[in-house]
C-alpha cells in the first residue's frame, strides 16, 4: 500500500480539534467465515503487547456485556429468526459496543482492533440475506454514529481453502455458518463490492499467507497510522 493512500475515516469526537486530538486508531478485521480473523488477531496480540498507547482487542457481535448477550441469541443455531430481526440485533449489539466499548477507548487515545464491524452487516445481511446494502447501512447509521474505522483489513481466501478449513474445524457450526453455498457466494461478492466502493479504507490481505506474516504487516500499518491519523505525529 502506498502511504499516500492512507486516509483516516474516523471522525473526531465532537468539540475536539485535530490540534488537540490524540485519538486512537480504529482498525477492523473483516472476511468471510473461516478466513482466519481470530488467528490473525491472536498473532497480533504479542506484537502489540508492550506498545504505548495500548491496543484494545474486541469483536462483533459482542464486546460489551449487553452485546455479548445479544451474540448468544443471534448465533444460536436453535433459534430461527427473520432476516430483519437478525439485522436489528446485530445493529443493537453494535450500538452498545460502539458507544460503550470502542468510543471511550479511542477518546482516551487507545487503539482499538475489532474483528468484524459494520461491513459484516452490509455483506451478510445486506447482500447475503438480500435486505439491500443501503437499507442495512441506514439501519446501522444511528448504531455506529461517528465510530467508523480508520482502516479495515479484509482477509480473502479461496473456496478450496475455505472448504479445507471447514472440514478441519468439523461439526460445530452456528446458525449463520449452517446456511448454504449460495449465501456464501453472495456474502463474498458483497465484500468485494464494498472493497470496490471504498478501496482506500479497505485493504485486501491474502488470507492464505501465514498468520505471523500478516500480523507483522497489520501491526506495522497500525503503528504508522498512529502518525498519519492519530494526534501523535
Ligand atoms: P464470527 O464467526 O466472526 O464469530 O462471527 C459470527 C457470525 O456472525 C459470522 O457468521 C458472521 C455473522 N455476522 C453477521 O451476519 N452480521 C454482522 O454484522 C456480524 C458482526 C457478524
């Protein structure tokens, strides 16, 4: 990635000017199921462990007590629900997480790395479930407010690699993971469309590369974003 491509999507909290600000960097990790997001984050943790300001790791759905309760419901394979109900539940969890989990940390100057965020709702509910990307974006507008990622890393993997990982991980699939191939195709096409629409924010990573290599790359970018987007530079 060229440094000149760097753009800071996150807006600063109300009343805070760029000169005063030392806002943390908000990074999201996105990708289809089995793309290796959690493995990447696990490899990033030790690399960032001693850094100042600290980096907070979180995930969606979840990240706060209320949002974790919603996670348990929305991912329960036993619970059938309408696609709109699902979309509202993800947005409801996000509202709590964005305001009470993410924003306070960014304001304190900490960095936040979040596995999945708004792009997942756009891809899974907007494209995958067919609710329409604009409708899902609108539904989430109040939930996210000004908490938008400075940079998003998208892990892309091939269909064969995903099939291999599904076989390796075995049977315990949650409600979303149990849906068919056609759904997966729509979700992946949805992500690709989001990348086309916002290529400066979303950086594509080859999800089949070793997680340690990917972690080095992402951590390096977080550190340099600190200078271009945060208030330290
Ligand atoms: P995980 O596999 O990253 O834990 O995510 C759980 C599932 O939730 C995954 O299949 C994707 C799905 N999901 C959505 O459908 N919409 C969303 O907004 C989010 C955050 C996750």
